[in-house]
């Protein structure tokens, strides 16, 4: 049984001097061309496995014999020093408690918030208040990213308020106590799940919105098409309108593909022992990266991947393509398997309200006093979650 191919590097140090940690996704794209969709390298004796194909990801984390082992987490700073005893969802190993909380949290974000209406109604109201504030800034230079960062913080405040996530978790604890006589969901678990919101929801949402506005300034024709759809609505935009406006849905999907806010996934790790995947032996404690950015900018999976083209998610009849369409099956922005991201549906709905409510009233134009940074995802500001370079724009009445 052999190990996957990959760059050998220096003795002991391995690839320590060849891997730019701020742009790993770009290095991984180059290595994929040389070594294939599954390759391994070492840094200071630590094994790392990189996956650059959506089908291999699904097999590795969802259907193969050792999928459960591959879904464990590498030991990291957050689980060691921030989350008390790893009592959370994002950084905890995949045990029964983690999966129970993950299922309940997914149901909360994907179903309960929509069914109860209050949250997205409150987000829409905050956006309409922002529109009123923006009217005095028409034709002036605006740092829209800073303004939207403040808006995202308000939205997160709503999510953690008296009817939000903490309330849901406390209610879940009461239900467990009534049914079983006790509950393991203590205050540390509740705090851990809430803290997951920062890496899993707040920062990705902030940074994706920064890219959204850069994309819109660079693509006025996209703004015009969005506005055409919004004007079909006779009343104020609500979250129920999302299925009525397929082009805007397609724009949000293309934004997430084009940007890929988390270019390299949070690390998985087979901590429980050596494992076999296909024809390869994967040593115990191998840390596994999903090169999501590489997949989303690979011509095998997406035509013209470096262009922003919402039309790739549109069917011939004008509807959004279904889940079995190749572009949907190749989208892995939020990961695959039991570790998939908590905040995917939530972020799509928030972005929908942001873009529809703002573009109903305004055109977003470049600031002629400042050179507009390129809309090139390879040049987005580096970090665990990438964002658009700093820029200002001008709002004009639609």
C-alpha cells in the first residue's frame, strides 16, 4: 500500500519554506496540476493531504469505509485554548454530542428561522433603515464595506438576542431534561456553539459582502438585471420572495463560487488511526485540506472560472438550475458530509435581502477619485477567510 504522490521537500523541514500560508490555495492549485487531485506533503514531520476534486471529497468524507475517521478534527488553538473542553460543534471531534448539536443547529438555521419569520423580517427592517440613512450619502464617496460590517454585527446581535440561538439551545436543554431527566447541554456547550458563529458565520458573511459590492461595481449589467427582477415585486422585499427571483439566487451562488470565502477548508484529521482510501495508505493524524478554491476555479468543473457569470446557474427556461445539475454538484463552498458548514442557507438569505433592498433604490458606481481594485479572486486580501481589497464607491438613486 503506497502513500499519495506529492512534493518531497527538504529533509525534516519538508515544504515549510515553500508554502505561503496566506495563499495556500494558490500553491495547492499548482501542485494539483503536477500531482493530481489527491496529494500529500510534509512539514516538520507532519503529514498533510490535499483533495482537489468534488467527487473525491464526497467519497472521503461521506461514503468511504473510513469516512467517520476522516471527519475528526485536528487539534488546534481554538479547541485547546478558546472552547472549554471542545464543547462546541465546529472544532469538536465528530462524536454523538457533536452530531446531535449539529443536527439541531442546522434545523434552526435552515428551517426554524425561516418558518418563524421574525429574524429575516428584522433583517429586512434593518436594511430599509440603512436605505433611509444612505439617502443623505447619494453621489458621495462611501466606504460601503465598513457600513455593511456594522450591519452584519447588528444582524448577529439579532441572532443571539432573546429569541435567537441561545434561546433555542436553552429550550433544547429544558426539553432534554423533561424527556431524559438530565441534559449534557451545559453553559459551556451553549457558549461554544455561540462562539462558532464567529468563524462559521460572521467573518465569512462580512467578507463575502465585501466581494459582493466589488463585483457589483465592476459589473453594472448585473446590477441592472437584479433591479429588473426586483421591480417585478409590488411590495417590499421579504425573504419569501427569494424563490420568485431566480437570477438573484444565481448571483448569490456565483458569488460564493467566484469568491470561495474559505478557500481551504478547516482541517480534518484521522486521529483514531491509520486508514486506507482507494489505493493509498493515510497515516494516523494526517491533516486533511479540501482545496475548495481550486475546485471552484478549475475548468474541468466550471467553464470560464475566473469570470463572474451568474448565468451558469440559470436553466434555459429562466429558472435556477436544480441540485443534480453539474454546476450544483461541483459546488462545495460549505464542504461536504457531516462537517458541512452551519451558516450556508443563513448567509444566502441575508445576502439576498442586502442586495435586493439596496439595489431597489440605488445604483452602485465606481469612485472616479480612486482607482478601483481588480475583481480578481487570486488578488483578494489573504486570510483564513478572504475579502475584497479596500475600496470606496458612489451610490446614485436608481
